[in-house]
C-alpha cells in the first residue's frame, strides 16, 4: 500500500501552501472581522487553476485528480477556512455536476467561465424546512413553453450573493415526490431571482451565505441540468464528492490550529520552561497530531477510491465525519494550549474554533454521516 | 530568443542547518529542497522576456544529484520549455570553477542569446558563477540586475543594476550574462496546468563526456564548517527603576559599547 504523494501532488501541495501563506494568511483575520468576501484572492485561485481542479483541460480545467484536490484544499484551509469553502463549493458542488451532467452547450456556457475564476457558482438545495430532510423540496418550477416559472425559497447558500449562477433544486412534478425534483441552473440577474438576505455567521465569516427568493422567475429550459426528475441523483452524487472537499477543509482547519498550538507551546513559558515541556500539554498535542493524521488518511483514501472509479460514498462519509469531529476537538484544544490568549483575537486560534463548527453541520451533519455509514453497513435493512 | 537559466537547488530557508560529522558538509537528511530564491527571479525574468517578445525558448539547467530534477521540474511547471540536468558523479566535489566550466560547455552547446543567473545561491553565498561563466565564454556580465530591456532587434540589452543609493544603467551587447537581484520581479506561482504539464516536458540528462569535458580535481575545497556560537542569553536588569536605568546606560556604554 502506498501512502506517499506523487511528485506532482507534492508540487501542487507546495504551490497551494505558498499561495496560502503569502496571499491568504495575511488577510484571513481582517476578512473574518469585516465579513468581507475575498474577491481578489478568489480570482487569483482561479488563475492558478484551483477553482476547477478536476475538470478536464478542454473546459479550462487542469484535469487533476481528487487526491490533488484534497491536498490543495488542506493547505488553503490551514490558512483560511472561508477561502477553502469557496473553493470547495465551486469545485465539488458547481463545476463537477455541470461537467458530469451538462450538455456540450451548457459546458461551454455555464462551466468554462466558472473554472477559470471569471465567475463562481453555487448550490442551492437547502430550504427552510428541507435541511437534512433534503428531499422535502417545495420550490416549484412549472413548465411554460420553453421556460420554467420558478417560485420558492432557498436558504444557507454558500457563496450565494457572489455567484453568477446557482444549481437550484426544484419540484417539476409534485406527483412524483422526490422523483419529481430537477435541477435548473439559474443565473444571477434573472428577473424574479432575488437575494434578500446574507446571514451573519459564527464562523466562515468571509464566505457569504445567502438566502434566495424566486418570484415568478422565468428560466430557459436550456438551463435544466440533466433530465427532469434527476435532481436527487445529482444532489446525492455531488454531495458524495462534496464531502471529500469538506473533509479536507476540516482537516486543514484542524492542522492549521495544531500548527499554531505547537508553535505556541515552544514559545510560551510557565514554571520556568516552555509549556511544551509540560506533560499535560504534550498529551493534548499528541492526541491532536494522531487524530489529524487519521483524518488525513481517511480523506486521502476516499479521494483515492474516487480516482480509481470505485464506490467512495461511505469512505467520504467516514472521512467527513471524522475530520469534522477532529476539527472541533483540535481547535478546542488549540485554544486550551493558548490559555487566555487563545480566547482573544490576537492569536488566531479562536477563528479556527469558530470556523470548525460548521464542518459538523453542512454538506450533511455528523448525524447524517452516521446514517449514511450505517445504511451502507446494514444494506437495505 | 533562446534564454538559458542555470539554477541551484538549496535547502529551504526554514531549515535548521546542522554540520555533518565530517565537518565539511551539512547534514542533508530531512531537508526540504527548493530553488534558490534569486534563481526564481531569473526564471521569472526569462519567462517575461519570452512572453513580451511573443516567441523564444526558456531552458533551465542545473548541475547536481538526482534530487535536482525536482527543482528543474518546478521550473518547467513555472513555464520553462525544457530542462537540462548535468548529472554525473564526477561533479560530486565540484568547486565553482568546475561548475562554471560545465555550465559554459552547456551554454556553448545550446548557444542562447542570454544566460540569466540568480546573483548568488542562498546556501553558500559564493556568487561566483555568473562572472566565471561569462569569463569562460568571453561574454559581458552584469550583476545585481533590477530591471532590463532588450532592444527590439535582439542585439543588445539595457540593464539597471542596484548600487548604493540608486540604479546604474548599462548597455551590453548580446549574448550576455545577467545575475538577478531581489526586486527584479515577483516570481509567479506555478499554475495547476503548469504542474500537470511539466511531466510532459523534456529533462535531458548530460554527463561530463557529453559536454566534452573531464572534470579536474577541485582547486577549492571546504576545509571545515563551524556552527555559529549560540547567542548569549538576554539580561534582565531588575530593582529600583532609577538604579536600573543607570545600570542599563552603564552596560550599554561600557559593555556593549553601543552608546
């Protein structure tokens, strides 16, 4: 069994790390404080090829594998979790499904500019009453000639306000239940597509999380992704991939907080020695390092399975579950290592702690991951 | 315009350098290797010249063991067209003159119009190669370059070099050797596409014999490496503030001789 990255994957890690350290880390605290979407660095991530990593070169992408994607995500998340989620949503939840299910015409029009960083995309599945219960969709799309007329509301859309297009999950045939859900790609600026609200959040404050309102919004049939009724299949396959991205983000948050804790443990002195000499601190650091390594291996395994075109849904759920729980624990302990200084903003770890929490919630809560894992263990029973 | 960029692979700047047991080299285990930062300015400038002129070829060259391929591959990922790796155990103890002779031989074979070096490698800081290579080739050389502009006809170059308090602008005929100073440009990150494409580009392996040279024993060799003595710890002057200030001023004047 190989657990070493290829030379190419190492180069991608080095590039992502250098970019993150030089361009992202210096602004991370400020954009968190001001809840400012980092347009400039997002565009630069596009120019570097990080926004559509796995998309083939024919559509402007780099044709990188999922392992490379995990490696790059971890490095970006180590510096700033907001940048990482913007990256993850654009890669896994917008570009991948548009590539996988889009027609040639749709790929040219609605994929290429989103791979290069000219535009970014988002994924609008959650509704006020449909979170974990994602099939309970009420947004309605009624066919009228060569258009659909869309009415409804979406919430918690990551990158919602900044996006130029959204995958919007709608009921096109209520009689079919969740078999009647379809995906429309709705472009910003379409009349009747409103963004009434951007949420104030605990963490990931530089990523905008928006509410969408559709009022008699007319969307061309040419913007439907895949056939009618394919919505849940597209959602589930996108979320399987998305979970690898979020696992990598959680891993990066944990690893970033851990690195800060190690540096502090070397520097800060108490009772005449660096606090890293105290066994209780060593204990926390050793536990953090072990859990982070385990999370990294689980995440890389899920990505490697995907690259080998083998089933990876359960592995992705395990990786996402374990990495996000590790992120919460590691950031909590990183603050503990910092003591009172960890609780104030001067020392950064409090941001990692606030950013970590969402990884246990979005793209499937920890509880939903356990459900997914248990179902795969028990089969249909 | 063909541009040759000789690069050196050096330990990462964050490396905790330890002297090896024989006291003639550093401990190489566990070191992360990078392209010497001044050489990155050289690669970047070569790529910019090619882009500005809309044509040309950038060739990265390095002399060293197998690991040097990683550094060459990074140059290819940044955008260099191909690379040459002078990889021969005969060069294991090469001093700067031996290395300069090998690079001069590569340059003669490749016949570029320009060879851009970094002004020095950040490991041993010799800074000797650009001048030695230029001397062997009979080319002009310009060090500490902060800006350059090649004439439209490609026959000459105007280059500004950093001097105390200002810029000294030279004109030189081509071919010539430049040695890049920090500030010449801001090196690009390799793009993902560049990284993915790098493995398809050629890295040609050359032995001394391919260059028609037989390395002579080095005329310069390291006699001994010594670590710097550890910095003495700081001193806290306690007690009554007036007394402490008096003591501080005395220590600064009489012991540190700083005031």
